[in-house]
């Protein structure tokens, strides 16, 4: 039977919140801090679970990246790779390589953006990447919205099963670290909680 290994990204393959790190990379600490101050009421409501993390993330994404050219956004994602590599969890990267050596199909399924998750995965020979995607208008600029739902929680399962629907034909191994991975881990034959 085929084995499929699914890895979360933030907190699993890399030891950071890559969305926040990417904002700091693009705008610097002071402008990032200002943005977080402006969004502190929404962040508090998110902490209290009154509003969803996905909504807050989209609002912050719009604040920082609305009107960016898609090509500039993707270039920044590629440029971010070296910084991101410094946060890679060596043990989990070794585990990913082990699955590759076994000939297993590998997916990285993440709420973060493909613009920087994709280059990290490509460098390691992983082609199956499922992420939150930005909405791009006809002129090639980011609208500030998302073209997909935030790829977290149940949405991870929905997006994965759309690609691998025949669940009884493969063994599923899942690696995750947070509440946003629970549904994906519940789907697995073998689930590993990363600390």
C-alpha cells in the first residue's frame, strides 16, 4: 500500500511563524510593530476566540501587501528562503528526507503562503505544496484578499482530500504541532505531534 506523508510547515518543519517573519523581512521591525499595534484590538479578539485567526490574518495580509505586484511578492518569497532556512527544524527535515528515501508521496500542507513555502519545499525536492493563496487582480497585483480559504483546520483536510480522495488506498502519516492540525491528524493512520 502506498504511504503518503503530510507535513505542516510553521512550528513543524520550521520553528517560527513564517507569516510574521516574512512581514518583518519585507518591512522591518518598526513598521511590523506599528502594524501589530494597529491590529491589537483584533488580535485580542482572536485570542479570546471571538473572531477567527483566518480573518485577522487576511486583514493583516491586506494591510501589508495589498497592491503589491504578484511578481514582487513571489520574488520576496524566494529571497526569504535563506532567512527561513535558518529556522528549519533539522530533526523534522531529516524525517522528511527519510520519507523521500522510502519512496513515499509527500505533501506540505500549510496556512502560510506558497510564495515562501514553495521555494523552501522546492529546494528539498517536495513538489506537492498546499497553501493559502493570495488573490491577484487582472493587472497582476494582490487585492489583499485570499484566492483560497485559509488552509488551516478542516480546510487542510478538504484541500488534501480533493487531491487524494481515495482514502482507503493509502496509508497516511501526518506531522503537525498545533490546534490547526487536529483535523488532519485525526484523518491519519499515524499522527505525530511535534513539540
